[in-house]
């Protein structure tokens, strides 16, 4: 029998989930702990207002699964996919809720099997995953400090609004040889993207993410034809059903576990993207190292990773994920390989 052991904003009252190096002072993620045979599996969701989700909504939907889980037993990975499908009618339209359940089930299943979640989910031992670090939009006087924070990473993902500040890119290039990727967050609808892409290419930028809002995907065919750089979908690609309509409009896409509903659909998206010849990136929201460790499982087979969510936290409630010079080190511990930090006195 699976039991919901805990669901809530914190793993312990003395854990405060705080953000540093980011504009928001605090983020309210939801943690789920499932138990079977005395073993605990940890799950997490980072509810996103873009998908009209918040802490209260996800927390309520998870708490509504107590009776469902009491009738379940986890005896193999097939049960994870079955449960993922079965709970949808109870938790729709919240993919974040589904994500917390799916991640907790993979952690629990692989701990019960005595192997790492990567071995359970992919059949192979984990390898290191290099990740980009995100540089948000900030005042010019903060550039030296903010660029200094990300300069040691193998790649920097720069958020650029409709101003497309080329000075910022030049300042980054002067400071680090890191790969530079640009995320427009849908802000470039009124701009000449052919021209911008040529100027970004001259600065050595690797690719552009989500230049237009997702409602304008029909314009992407013409834009992709004239762009000098590959273009990745983020908000235009939430779950497995979105991947098939990307070829011709985007060069690749950004998988986030909380957008699609966890490791299970993310692996399906990865397979489908590869089959269609698309590039695949695994990204994240502001998340503890639990959800980053889950993202790293999927990133084993991806082309790029943008898994800096827990690096941005001042108070990560989990321990065990090692990041060395912007590389998430392989973790061979059972499950996702992270455990709650003991509460402080
Ligand atoms: Mg993005």
C-alpha cells in the first residue's frame, strides 16, 4: 500500500524555501512524500502562474489523493505510468500536481529496487550533466556582479526583453568563454528576428528560446526560415501532445517536468523529439535540488540542460546533489539521491 506521508509547503516547519539572486523574495513550492514498506519517496511541484497554478491549488489536489493512494501498490515502473494516467481525471488541469506524484513515485520505486532513479528510468548509469546558469534582466550597474556569478558555468542563458540589449551580451562575452543562449520569453513579436539573429550569431550566441508568445506559433514557420540561429520552444511546448507540431516551426524544445507532469512524460517527449530530429533541452523553474535531480535524469539523454533552479536558492531543503563548475555530477545513490536536510535548531 502507498500512503501519502506528507504534503505541504515545507518538509519541516524550520525549512524556509527562499530565493537568492532572483527578484522574488520567496517561492512556495509543494512537497509530497509517499511511503511504501517503510521507504519514503519525495516529490515536488513548482506551481507556475503562467499555467494558472499556485501553491494552494496544487496542495489541495495532492491532499485529495489520500484515498486513491491507499488502494495502490508500487511493484514496478509500469505502475508509475498507470498511476500517472489514472490520477489525471482527479488532478486535471494541473500538470504540476501530476509532476509531484510522478517524481515521488520514481524516487520511491528506484529506492525499493535499490538503484538510482537514472538506472530505473533509462536503464543506464548516470553521467555528468553540464548546465547553463540564468542571467535575468537587471540594471546595468548590477552587470559586473551578476555576470561574475554565472561566469564559471559552461553556458549562460540570458533573458532578453524587446530592448535586446547587445551591450549585455558583449559584457558577458568579454568576461567568459561560456556558451551564450538567449531566452526572449515571447517578447520579440514586434521585432525583426532575422536581423536580431544575425547580430546574435556574430556574438557567438548558440540559440534563441521562445521569441514569440505561444499564441503566435503560426508565424514561426516564416521566422524559422530566416533565422540565422536555431530556435527553441518553451511556452509553445508544454507536454507530449505538443511535440508533433514543432518541426518546421522550431529547431528544438525545452522540457520542464512541472509543465509536462514529471519524469514519465518528459522521457516520452525526449524520445519523440529525437525521432522527429528536434534538439531537446531540459529546463526548470525555481526548484529545490530534488526536482533538479529529477530533471537531471531526463537530461541524461538531452542535448542541453538548463537546471540551475536550486543553485538560485538560499535555502535548499535537500542535500545530495553535487554541482561542480556548472556540471551536475552523476549520483549513484538509490532513488533520486537527495534527502531532506535535517532541521536546524
Ligand atoms: Mg524559457
